[in-house]
C-alpha cells in the first residue's frame, strides 16, 4: 500500500475508533480539541408555509396579480351604459351673406355611442373567460414555484446530512489527534502515528470547509427564495398520493385546466371579433336655436340623429383572422400539454421505482455491514481478527450509514415529485 493511501486509511480508521480512543483521553484534552459547530439555522416550517412565503416574495406573484386585475378592469368595460365616452357637440352656423331671411343657427347636444346587444353579450362572456384564464395562469405559476421550493428544500436537507457527517468526523479526528499526541509523548506510539493523525485532521478540515461552502450556498438560495431561515421536514401529507391511482388527477392538473380555459377564451375571442362593429353606432340628442337676422322671434327645436357605420369588414378582418389563428394554436396546445404531463408523470414514477430499489439495497447493505462490523469486533476482542480488519469493517459501516441517509432523502424527494407531476400543491 502506498504511503499516502496508508496515511488516509489510518486516519479514517482512527476517526471510526474515536469513541474507544477518546474514552482514554483526559476530559480537558477532549474539550479543547473539539471544534465548535455553528447552528444549522432556523426554526422548523412546513412546506406549505415555505411555498406561501416564496410566492409573496416572487416577482411572478406581482405580475400574475396585475394580470388578473387588468382582466377584471377590461371586463368592466362591457358593463358600462355606453360603448365609448359621451361627446358634447356645439354647433354655430352663420350664412355667408347677410341676406334678408338668413337665419343664425346654434345647437347644443350630446353624442351617445351605443352598444350592439350581441357584441356586448359576447364581450361579457369573453371577458369573464379571460378573468378565469388569468386566475388559472396564476395557479400554474404557483405550482411551478412549489416545484422549485420542493427541489431546493431537498438539496438543502442533503447538504445538512453531509455537513453533520463532516463535522462529526472532524470532531472525532480532532479528539484522536490530541490523544495520539499524548500517547506519542508518553512513548506508547511512534511519531509517524502523530503525523498521520494530524494530517487526517487537516484533511478533514479542508473537506469540512468545502462542505460548509456548499451548505451556505444552498441555505442562501433557500433564504433568497423563501425568506425563511429554517427548512421544512418531510410531511406525510406531502407523500399521500398513490402512484398507482393518480391518472385521474391529471385531468385536474392546473396546466391541463389552464389549456382548456385558454381554448374557451380563444373561442369566445373569435365570437367577439366576428361581432365587433367597425365603429359603434351613435345617437345624437340636442337642442337647436334659430335666430332670424331681421330681428324676428327665435325658434327652438329638438334635434335627434343617428349614425350607423357601414362597410367596415375589411378593417375587421385582421382581428378576426388573428383570433381564429389563436384558437387553432390553443386547441393544438391541449393535446401537447396532456402528452407532456403524462410523460412527466411516467418519468416521476420511474424515478420513484428506481429510488425505492436503491433505498432497499442501501438498507440491506447498511444492515449487512453493521452486522459484519459487530462480528468482526467480537472476533477482534477474542483475538481472532486483526486491528486492520476491524478498522476496515468500521469504516465501511460509517460510509454505508451516510449513503443510506442520502438515499432516504432522494427517495422522499422522488415521492414529492409524484405530487408535483399530478399538480398537487403542498
């Protein structure tokens, strides 16, 4: 075995045997050699609270809320009395020549844009469909944000697992290094053992710094996304979806519902575009005064007029054509969305099956290595096994325990992905 490899192996074995070695070290040495670990931060929160907090902080929430308000404001247009603002018309007419009998005319009135009944009804239906569409789009954005929160929470919990293990190993190596120094000074161990122990402790410090950097980065990303210091724990309610009976949930998936609502809105938009007039008909109501120029008595009358636009189809055709094209796109998108959601669900199921298989293997491996370590330790105490064999067995046991903790978190996240795939919010 190469010297560097042997040194690393000895250091790892010493870390595993820390409980036995540390028991013989003085209490003051053990306390002085333990590095202080910073708190891993924050009070516990639920995943639902994390999603709500992230939604309130997101730009998407502000934009989605604004889009809903815009749609509601547009729907109020069709609830007004008139198709456009009223106009005040003032007219003064003078004859070109001051001939006898020439009259001066003055009129004052209102021009009232009128609704066409069919167009107004179509507008009310289309605007209601648009409000519903904007609200569903908001729920889809919220679901996508929930997916980000779920993924980041899982990666942060994995960082917690790795940080805890790295800190434990570094603390054990610090205890071992102090104990080895004491034994070298007493002449019980060689100086090479002290160098190996200190080298492994320094290597663990480097590894701890690297793990802490990853942990801080993920915690920073979590705080930036949610504004919360703590991570949510795995909630049984979050993994209650049975992957064998979730096909029906796809019909209620927010994205599927949104695609159908988009088709409905597109169809209503086509109806609205086809009924839209080139300009609203206008009703004019006013008073007119005729003043004779020869000083006769003025006459008053009521003026009523109506203006109806004719022949505006060429001006409306681009809008109708665009609405029809949007309807075709929305109808095609329904099938594509259904296929994509089904594919995502299949992938989530396959990943869950794979993670379940790996978790079972990791559990069996951890149990076997733990039993093997127990048997080797018993054999070592009876003088039937070497120290090297015992150290190797204990090292494999520690590595398998860490691998099992990671696989458990991967499995939990795969179960959460089933919820995400069928559109279930926390």
